[in-house]
């Protein structure tokens, strides 16, 4: 954990705006690692950003300053990921999902945030949607960035989008193990393994880091007890599919909660989900957008376009 702390400190040094990084203790003794940027800007609804599988607060570094220019921005490591506590999750998909969602709500209560613009990427998008079903009064606008776990798994294999090459390579090594077990087995060679499987991450963050800072960060986020990873495995049917697909439930979000979906034009996620969500919510605001030249990690592939889009959505709230 100390190595993760050190590499994250190098990342957060890049922030220009005032920020506060600390643990938020929940009543059940779990702790959520939280970074708040521009805490002094209290006049507007805060933006809360939820990272995806295997990530953490540091991966938002290309977005934090821009998105906190006119309002407070909160980011946190999901329970079971990054520097947050790593409890034992329920083994069933519904139980694991509820544990994540309850931790987000308890974090919000402890932080004293009355309502928020809630943004989630990938797994974070799935959890932000689940949260909005349960606590719609807390969400002024739901922003889903390349969200995981929405469509039902097609019965026709030809309709299944091919997963990224790096995932196929890892899956062939691992079989039925936890998704990132290979990193923990690799030990000190782990950061090099991240760089080998995901050389694109170094390119995405090249404006800030010429070295292997981001590869090291991803490795140390995932080299610990795989608590959140085990929960994710319980929730997934295979990497691209959820056991409890969100498309079957998104109509349960209160009608007055607006939703914007942002996809990378080159993503492996099924982008037709946006149109399907519109059909499920005919009397609600649903907008879907694609960013050219971006894949699954939209926020890092095209940060300037992404930041401008999210700022526009936030300004529509207040």
C-alpha cells in the first residue's frame, strides 16, 4: 500500500487546483480513499466521478483540473479497489452489487453531499446506474461513460463484439482465476506486465508522465488483496457481460433523472445501448454521444473533448 501511496502522490502533484486527499471512515469501519478538488467552490452541485474496474482516483488526472474549474469535484476509490478498504463481499451478484451501492451512499452521507452530478466509467457506470435506481433524489444528472454490464448477452455468437486483444491474452493465461491474478503472480515484474499488455496507457498520459508512473499506479492498485475484483467476478458472466444486465432495470430510475451516455467511437463496449436506453425511458431525458478517436478509456483518449462535454452537462444542471 505504501508503494501505491507514493506513486499516487506523484500523480496528484500534477494538480493545479486546490485539493484535499483523505480517508472517509464509514460507520461499518470501512474507509473510502477520497480526493476532493476545489473544495471551496460550494455554490454549484458537485461532480462525483466513479472509476472503472481495476482503476482508482489517479486515472482521472487528465480531467480533474478542468472539471473542478467552476465546481467541487469528488473522486474516490471504490470499496475493494485502490487505497480503499478491501472487505469480503457477498458471493452472489446482487449482494456484491448492493455492497458497492450501499458504500457509495454511506460515503455520500458521511461527506454531507445533499445531491450530485454522478459520473461513472465502465464498472463505475454500472454502479452509478444501480445507485440512481435506489437513490434518485441524490442524482441531479447521471453521466455514463462507456458503461459496462448493460446489454443482455446475445444468444447468437456472431452478435458478440470481440473483447480487446489484451483481455484475450490475459484470459488465456488465467482461465477461471480472478481477472487480474496474473499481476499478483508477476510480483516485481507486474508493472512491466501492465506496460506489455497495455502500452496504450503510457501513451494516453504522455503529456504528464514520460516514465512508467501510470503502469506502476495500475499495478499497485491491483497487486493487493483482490476484494473488489472478486466482487466484480461474482457480478460478471464473462468479462463483457453482467449476470444482472442493467438494460433490464434502467426503467426503474425515476423519470425526472436525466441521463447522458458518452462512448468512445472505437470502444469494445456495445454502443447501441444508448438507443436502447432511450426506448426504455421514452418520457425521460436520455442523450447519447460518441467521441471520435477514443476507445474504452474515453476520458484519457480524448481528454479535452471529454472534459468539454462533461462541463457542458454540468453547466446545464447549474
